[in-house]
């Protein structure tokens, strides 16, 4: 745990003055490690994390009351909490490994009989019992997934889809609802991680999405950086020294896009490489073009001599920018400008 904590970083301006609600997974509580992580990352946001009742109907009533009372700007939910999060229509929300078929998951993974809460709860209860009746309750609430979408007009449906994000661990051996989710919500991506997110996967996958949502809510326009994918690779097709560090730094202050020149972008090596080594920050932030000179933005980092460009060209490998450490120093001095 001590080693993981090196990844957690505070972002005082992120979701500043806003209310963020977190919904925990099955058998957990509002005292989970994810809540501590959120409060550390978002020190100037109000983070609400209720203990969800075991009976799903009671949980839904509680959530309806909390949403009306607190009016959260963002809801995040993990596993069971992700199932409830999907159903909170009209709010920006992130579903992390959502257990959309929770009754099946409970039966397949032995979540029946006497269970012990993974984290302390405010009422002091330490154990609960899962019988067939409770599994049936969860089956009924699971079958309510996506139900609210059918009542929306085409315009309202498209708007609702823009409010919902799904993040799915590529090593999740407990829940696999990616395809089901993506049938209804296009904003669905895989991240490198398991069912339970740790500090690293949360920082690399969830925080960029929170930043995109915050920017959208604030109508914030960040300076644009285009990065040629060839600058990120070494001679062995692995990440160049400090390139991943640079990407993590740049996405904090800039709108970063990755530029490839693959002839067939639907089945391409560059896309696979970005998914493997850059992951979520490259999701929907990849551009395929042979005309980088036509990219309109603030900075273009490229190995190639582009001639006249519509963005300030930073030639990677030149005397000025020999390495990514040189670029990190350059952008550190700019302070987000």
C-alpha cells in the first residue's frame, strides 16, 4: 500500500466547490479506500459516500433522497454502486466495472450465506446474510438497467449518453458487462486493472475522465497539444524514456491528442500501442492524418520536419528537445499556457 500511494496526487482546482457522490460495491461501505482516494485527489470538492442499505429497494430510495438533497455534480460508482449509478439519469456519472447483472455475479462467485462487510459501516453492523430472497431482489433491480432510456426522445437520449461514462478493467475476473454497457452508452473504455481499482489504475483511468467532465461542465477550453506517436516510442517499440511521465503531466493542463498515420485506423498498430501504453488518456483523443500541418492547435510535438504548421512545432530529437525530459522542463516553465 505504501508503494501504491506514490501515485496519488492532489488536484485543488479539479471539481472545486462541487459535490461528488461515490457509491460503493457489494459488501463494502462509504469508508472504503476509494473514498479516501477521492477526498485526497479532490481536496476542494465535497465528497459524499453513503453506506448503501443491503436491500436494493431501500438503497434506491436513499439515493433518490440524496440526489434531491445534495444535487451532486458528479456520481461515481464501483461494481454494485456502478449499477445504481447508471440508473441516476440526468447527472454526469462514471460507472466503474458496473455489476449490471448482480444477481448472476452473486451466485457465480459464492456471494451467498453469511457475509462480512469489507469496510466499517456507520451503524456498526459487521455481517449480513444473503439468501434466495435477497438474490431475487438484486435480480429485479438489475433488470431495471437502461430502463429510463426508453422513455427519452431521440434528442434527450443523445444528451443522456453524453452524461455517462463506463470504465472496465481488462483484468476483471468478477464482472464483464462491457458489451452490454456499450450497446447503450458509447463512452465505454477499458483500463489496465482488476475489478477493484488501486491507486494507480484510479489515477491513470478515472482522474482523466473526471477532468474531461469538469472541463465540459465549466465549458473550459484548454490549450491543445498534438503528440506524434513516433515520439513516444523507442527503437524497440516500447515507451521512450520519460514519455509516459510527460503524458501524465501534460494532461493535467492541456487537451492532449495523439497523432498517427496508419493507413487503416480501424485495425491499426498505433491504436493498439496507445491502448497498451497510454490507455484511457488516448481514448477518443487519437487523430489519424497524413497532414499534420493542418492540425489547428497550440503545440505539435513531432519527429518530422513539418514545414509551416498551424501549431507551434516542437521538434522531438532536435538540439532543443532531444528527450522527453527536455519537453517536460519546457512545459513546466510554461505553467499550462
